[in-house]
C-alpha cells in the first residue's frame, strides 16, 4: 500500500527551484546585454535622428537575442529586454520624440521603487524575500570567505546547472529553519535597510530622468540612464552580497571543529 502511494508523495512538481532561477538571471553578462540597446539608441539617434535610433536599438536587441540562441544560453533576460526595447521604441515612434524612448523605463523604475518602499511597512521587504529564496540564510551557504558560495551559484550557474542536470531530480529539500528570517530582528532590519537602499536608487533614477525629460535633453538623459544603471547596480549588488554574507554567518550552522 505504501508503494502505491509513493508517486503521490514524491513531492509537488510545480515548485520553484532557486538554482534554476539563478541560472535564468543571466549573471553579469545579462546585465551588460540589457544596456546595449540603450547605448545603440543614444549613438544612432545622435548620428541619424529618431528613426536611426529606433532601428539601432531594435537591431542590437535582436542580435543579443540571436546570439543567446546560437550559444544555447538562457534567453529569458534577452526576451524581457527585447520586450522592453520594443515598448520603448513603439512609444518614441508613436510620439515622434526621441525622449519618449525613456518613458517606459521611467515608469518601470517608479513602480519598482514604490513597491520596494511599500514592502517594508508590510514586513515583507522584497530584498529579503528574494535573498531568502535564492540563498536561505539559515543554511549559511554564503558565509564562505570572499563570497565564494554566491559566485559559485550566481556567476557560474548555467554551467553548474548543465553539469548537475541528472542530479536535479534527486536534490534534497532544504531543512526548515528553526526561526523564520522575518522573526529574527537583526536579519529583518538588515533586509529592510537593503530594500530601502534599492528603492532609493530606483526613485533617484526616476527623479533625475523626469527632470531631464522635461528639459528634452536626450543625450544627457541617455547618459545618466547608463551611469545610474549598470555601475550603480554593481555597487548595490556588492553591498547587498556583503550584508547577506554577514547574515549567513549570523544564522548559519556553526562550522565543524577539526
């Protein structure tokens, strides 16, 4: 009787695997790829006007998408980037103004910033939700020196996932923590501050972009979007990973004495 029940008790099929999510994020290369269409739009618009900018951004987005297909890499981020570029160029082409290429990004950043801020008083800071999903702090997996554990999962996730594909179905579920991260005051407070840091950055982008949009300064609008994009995000990620690694040392299991 127990053997007949094994298929039903083998575990739900529709579950989120954080290792697969890390693979789909695309790593640093995915972040760089996301900025290339904007660079193409700025350069082409400065040289040949709005039409050249629109076609340049679309062409680069399609090339990035095609290269990922050829290399059999994750296309999730390329698809989302292609969609965002398509919406941006559609708005700019419909209005006939190059500055409207950035409207979608301004609105998106505003929504993300407001949602991040709102998650803190609800006691579900989104940075904490994401961090605990991708790397639960009670496992202590990111407590290794210099963040080796995180780089092993994030920076090289596609290769690791491909190599371990046969063992994916046999992965043992993570143990349930004795204390939920939202009940640990130190962890919750750290995640709340990290969430507000990310929210402030998104809202800063909105404020700067809205000001330049009103002045119709397309070149400076594009430049600031790049400067406040990948470089600032890299700094925020470094700070976030450093804080999360300290939280893992705080909550993770004590190292075995040899």
